[in-house]
C-alpha cells in the first residue's frame, strides 16, 4: 500500500484536510453538500491530496513522518489541533490547505460552500492566496 509521503515525493501536490466530528451538523452539511458537488470533487481530486480527520479519533495518526497520539491531550486529537487551530481555537468543520513546497497553511473554519472552495482553488491557480 502506498503511503501519502510516497505520493507526495512522486507527484507533489498540496493537501486539503477536512477536520470534523461526528456530532457536528455543519460538518455533515459540508460533507453532504459541498463535497458532493461534482466540480468541487473534480478540482480537489486533480489539484490536492485529500484527507479527512475526525477530531475525536482515538487512534494514533501519522502525518509528515510524525506520530500524533490522542492520549497525549485531553479534548481533541493532537493532529486536528495542530492543523486546525486558529487563534487558539479549533472550530468544526475546519478545512485546511497545506502547501508542502512553502510549508504554509490556509485554514477555513466553519461551513464552506461550494462557490467559496471553487473561488479559493481558482485563486491558487492564479498564483494567490
């Protein structure tokens, strides 16, 4: 089985990480509306590696060669906290774009509509965010 790190080396692309919980109604809306839009699916599949992290996952997760053990913190998974916290807060859902070439993050906390994600991806293609 190929690991994400192997894919990143062979075919470098940014990452899109969707951080959610099972009880979050806005997370479910983003999954069932935004991420069901065919244009969003096509853009994300073409331009990004996509990951989904349950902030309450009890498993140790490995990201970029480092293990994140949920037993090390009390509330939410440390990987979700590391990727998703903005100004000391972790809100749900949080959609994170990580650009390995520049080691930068762009976080969007709260429900993201299809048009907003499409616009952001177009801005990336045009050399912004």
